[in-house]
C-alpha cells in the first residue's frame, strides 16, 4: 500500500472528489475518461511535482494522445477525447 505522503497517494487524492464537495455528471465523465486513458497508457495523464503544478497542466493542455497504444479501437479513442 502507498505511503500517505507518496506521489502515488497524492495522485489518487487528486483524482477523487471528496464527499463534502459534490460533483455533477461532468466530474464523472472527466474522471472516467482520465481513468480509461491511464489504464490504456499505463501512465498518469498529467505529471507534476505537486498538486498546483498538476492542476495547471490539466487546465493548459490535453494528455499526450500519442501514448495510446495503436491497437485501441477508434471508437474508444473518440470516447476518451470527447470535449
């Protein structure tokens, strides 16, 4: 299990909406797309030294779509990239 201060744990905390901050359907769609991207690529969609840096990258750019394996079906690629 990851140490509570480890980068892995911080990444997990970053992607989960706390219970006291209700999200809506957009939050669910976004987190599902990011989770699918990370499952298919085997890496984080956004990298950074700390939470503010990761959040900045989320707002500034898209994930690196070239990391998706070539055998991912077109429909899945379209689903992940929905805006």
